[in-house]
């Protein structure tokens, strides 16, 4: 069976940490964990510190990830007031920027990318890329 290369984005959050812990136990998976700060435990995942708001850093890091097959995206910029924050234009723009800074270089580099799991604590959406 071909080895999966799983990129966990937002590895210090609740969902990202759980995903990292899960995928590192799978024999057919190699895991890269990404967040600004190092998680308390990486469970054997390779950790890379990346600020998703930094376009240049994202281009350098994700533009070289040619062997990623799966992405679990759990990163989130959130203001203190949860409900009002979801309507806040600045919060919306920062989250959009973070997503774009990851996927624009990664999509060009990772020709074997098969699945993207876009996760939020309250909602989960899954997209399968047809390549």
C-alpha cells in the first residue's frame, strides 16, 4: 500500500491535535504538523512552525511540499467574541488569507494531493479533489 503523506494545519488546536495524534498511529501515514507554536507533543509527526498570515513563508514551506496526499485544515484566526467575530470583516479576511497562503503554493506543488478535510469545531466539511 502506498504511503500517505498527511499535512495537519493548525496542530495546536483541539481538532488539529486530535487529528495529528490519530494519523501518527496509522502505519500507512507519514505526518507533518504545522502551526505557529510547537504542540505539547507531536507523537512522531514532523513539526514545522509556520505563520499562515506570512505569504512569503508559506510560499517557501508549502511550495516545496511535493509529496502531500492529504490535508487536514483546522487553523483558525478568531477574535474574543465568538458570535460577533464570525461577522467581523477583519476576521473573515484574515481567515481567507491564511487559507489562500496555504493552498495556492501547495496546490501547485503537491501533484498527488487527493483529499482536503476542512474542519471547524462546530462544523466539518470534506472535499475530495478529483485529480
